[in-house]
C-alpha cells in the first residue's frame, strides 16, 4: 500500500524563492520500492540520472543503495568522485586519472577493506563507462 507524504509547507513560509527541497526520506522509500521490484529480475540494474540532481546527499543515498549513475557531462563524473571521497572521509582516498600510455581512465581507491574499495571504485567506473570511456 503506497505511503502518503505531506510536504512540510509551514517550514517553507518566509523562505525566499526559488529554493530546492529534497525529501531524503521519500527518496529512500522510493529507492527501497524500486529495489524490491527488481530484486528477482535477473539482468536488471537501476541507474540514477545524475543530471536530475547532483546534490551530494542525494548521490550518497544512490551510491549506498548500490544503484548505478548515468552521466552526460564531466561535472557529473566529478560529482560521483566527490560522493565517494565524501563517503571515505578520512578513512581513505580516491584518485581518477587518464593513463599516460593507454586509452583508459584509471580509478584507484584506498579504503578500510578490499570490499569497500571494490564497491566504491566500481560506482565511479560505472559512471565513467556511461560516458563511453574505457576503464
């Protein structure tokens, strides 16, 4: 049964427009519903269109949910890299650079565990591949 959401309109009184309102609870509920629907469908992988909203909190939720990211500009790739860097905080680092000897982009991640490294590196690789680059 769908959940009904009511916007907190009282919070908006006195705020100058335009402004952006992001309901991360609604986004998380939507992500959970999408993941539930595709759970048993082999070959399906959901990607978020970063051009829709590159706010770091939104990208963090997308990344934590294991969703891919579709990018059409270098800025969207930068946003994906920043989301990984923000998630790593002081526990690791990320480096993305073009190879000097091959036509590829290299993604290097240092993190607390190999599993975290692989997951975070793959999230950036997916974004870069969506731009048509080899990694």
